[in-house]
């Protein structure tokens, strides 16, 4: 995802200026070490459940003050440094947008993405 181009397209919506005061972005990448024991990671196999992701995205987009939610999740074999997950949440004020991004990220990671690391 080209984040700048995606946000630029969002801004073309005439309702954007009336409804958006904050845009938050998450760009998740493959770490070079395992979360559990910090051992080196050489590759990771990721499976993103697109149907679950879309359901979560739509639910978060319905939260108070949220104008638009964009999600791009990658599946397949990846190396440290590769992009895994892009999230964009646009909304009215930080008290609404920050928790929406946190909820979106936590739910997608817990409910819709599985991964298998190869260490060494």
C-alpha cells in the first residue's frame, strides 16, 4: 500500500474535511526476532483471513467518530523487514480515533492472522 496515495484518495471525498481531524496509521513489519524468546527469525509464513478482516474493519468503521477504515494484510512467506499489515483509521477526534486503531489492530492480530516463524 502506498499510504500517501491512499490518504490522498480519502481526502478527495467531499465529506472528509467535515468529518476528519485525525488519521492514524499502523505499518506492521516482520521482526527479525521472535517475540517469545528473542531468537533470530529467518522467515515467517503468514495467513490473513480476508473475510474476518473485512468484518472487523466494517465493525470498527461504525464506531462513533470514525469516518473511514482501510486495511491491507499480506499473506505468504516473508522475511524480516517485509510489510505485513497496513491500517488506516480516519476520524473526528483523538479520543475516538486512537482507541479505534488499537481495537482494529488487536482484533485483526488475535482473530484473523496466523503466523509460523522459522528461527535460525
